[in-house]
C-alpha cells in the first residue's frame, strides 16, 4: 500500500494546527506574567481557547502582544 503525501501519522498535526500551537505557546512564554496572569496554559488548546488567549492579550498586553493576538486570530480563522 502506498502512502499518500497528505496522510498524517497519528502524532502529526496539519501545518496550521502546528502554527496555532506555536503561537499559543509563544503567547504564554512572552506575555504570561504580564498579560495572561489569570489564565492557565493548556497542553492541547482548542480554537476557542486560542481566541480567548488572543482576547486577553489585546486587553492586557502591549503593542507586541496585540500583534501576536492578531496573528493568532488570523491563524484560527484560516483554519475554519
């Protein structure tokens, strides 16, 4: 049986999911103490969790946090 190039192994995620996970982790790494102080970082966040994190970055963060929030929102909406 030949394997299709688009077939993913069980532990692989599509590119956009990998990007979302990276942006989510980056948000907590860079802005956790300042802007996400009342949120818990999840191991496997849903799109709703990522959007909630982006909202919090916009509300509590500085300009760089807002830019990251925009990237997170754009990535979530591209995945829909």
